[in-house]
């Protein structure tokens, strides 16, 4: 499993050993303040393989989900990871799944990618809890996009 270590250039400058340790542990380091990522070559190849997945994502705005930021949902396709949703981080209303996002695993709410503020983590968790069956059916290709959208329930409405 790849571990992504969010950081800033100031944190790395203050503690360069942290960078060296992360590199030795083959972690991906994101420097959010300078929009830069340091990653092992094997991780970059994996990211290239995931580009096709981005093209198959459904973009869902706050009006449909109740989550402040855009939520992206995909089916399994050729993915080699557990079911998850992606949440737009920068910009938060982006409809481009290739923009800066954070991923949240549907089974245990594990976060990967960009930093997600606590209020957004809580909203995304509630969205998954409320829509787990539909999200997993879509992931497993049991329903199409139209049925997914029909079944989804906003966290803002009972």
C-alpha cells in the first residue's frame, strides 16, 4: 500500500531528515504549498495506469450529495484498489477528476491524496454511510450511472 505524506516546504526545510526517511520508506510526499509531489518511480507508473479510471468517474455536485466539495464516483473497471470515492480539494467545485483530490475508502474511510479538512471528512463519511449500497453496486457494475444518481441520497435531506 502506498502511503502519502502531506507536508509543506517549510516543514521539510525545518526537518530534512523527515524527507530522507519518507524517501527511504518509499512514501509519496506532497508539498501542498508549492503544488509539488515527490514519488518513487513505481508510484508514477501506477498513477499513469489510473488515468483511465479518472475518465470513467461520475461528478456529483453539492446539490445532489450535500457534501460541500464535488464528489467523484467510479466503477471498478481495471482498478487495483478497494472501492472509494474522490473528493475535489482544489478547486473544491471542480468537475475535473484529474484535479487535486483526496480519496476516501468506502469500507473504512481511509484517506489518501490531498489534505481533507475535518468538516469535509465528516461530510464525506456521512455521504458514504448514507449511500454505501448504491456506491458498492455501482463499483461492482450492478447498476448504471442513471440508477446510481437515482438512488443517491443527499446528506442534507432525510
